[in-house]
């Protein structure tokens, strides 16, 4: 497909689910071109701070996919934003390698072979409904292409028109399953406490979240009593 061709051309040797490391070729000035590409399964945005207004709206080309609107690019010089559906079968191969042990031989596969990767990526915290939004992966780099780890200050508006409220949760880039205590994955803004989200003033149906760390974000609502 055109999307797959574009994605491979941009990401080069990095698999779909791979995290882009510091100093990667795709982050260098001569290779980093602001662009948003989208398909039914995935959306990928390459955002340069100098031209961030051209990559503000990010969403998959699928019915019901979450629309994310970049309100402020924060402190980073370059952002890479990846979106996937939140169902476990959707994120495997997109944001989570198929090759998570003990299936290392399928690391580069897409889509993941049936039955591979039995663990549930990005588990929904107790007391909450299934994920309302897509899963968003945020990576940030400074002007030297070094990966940033904190104080990003990226602000996004999330379209959730039928949600009475919204609560977003963080999963570190290297800890998508939280098989150990979630606190070890996400510390102070972890997968138990959530991240503050407020209704967007003047934009009905939107909620604004401030994303301060690179990682994965998914949002949902609390279950009623």
C-alpha cells in the first residue's frame, strides 16, 4: 500500500513497532521531513517545531478513530507521534513488537501471526471502562537528535464527544504490558493514577491533556457505581 511504502521510506530499517533511538538517521536534518501519513491501522506524524502547524491533526483513516489535535509542541525540536487502535490485536505489531518473549522470531512481523503474544498490552486500570481512545505513542528529540526523557510540555486536544469525562494513562516506552507493578513503569504519572485531563474551553467534545514524558498514552472513563 501507499502507506506502507511511505512508512518504510521514512522509518528505514526500524520496524513498525520499534522505538526510534537517539541519533537515528531518520531524525537528522537531511532526513526529517514534517509529514502525517495515515491508514486504517495506524497513523504516523513527523513534526518539526518550526513547522508544527502542518502536523496538528492526527488520526487513523478508520470509522471511530480518535482525533488528536496538537495544541502546543512543547520543548522538543522534533516529535514522532504514532497512533494505533487500542484493542490488543491492534497494537501488537504496531506499537508492541510481535517478538515480545517468547516469540522473538516474529519481531519484524506485521501483522502479528495468530496466537503470538498472549500478554495484553496496555491493560486497562481497575475501575475503568475499556479504552475509549486510540493508543498514542509520543517520542521527542532535541535539535541534536537526542531523545528527550522529561518535561516535554506537549499539549494535545482529544476528541471524545460521548465521554462525560476523560482520564488518560501513561505507559513507558519500554513497559507496555506492566506485568510487574505498574508503578515501576510510570512512577508519578503512572498507570494507576492517570494524568489530569480537562474539557477544552470553547471546543465541545474535546479534552486537553499535557504530555510531559515520551511513552504511550491511552484514555478512558471511570466506571459508574
